[in-house]
């Protein structure tokens, strides 16, 4: 699927791309932390991920 994709293809020298990637990672971790802090994993599992 990715062919010969390697770490050389990641544009580490492009600040806009790297800041965007960092923001996505930090945002994702913040969402996971909020779900854990508020204890909503059960609700998420029952209402969104599975159905009756």
C-alpha cells in the first residue's frame, strides 16, 4: 500500500507540516485523556462503537 515509503519521505524541514502533525498528535492525546478523565469509555463503547 505504501510502496517504498520511508522516513526520508517525511518533510522534517517543513515547519508548517511538522506543527500540523504535532497539533494532531497532541489533540488526539488530549481527547483520549479527556475521555479517560471523565470516565466516558463505557458510554463510548455502548452508544457509539457497538449496537444492540
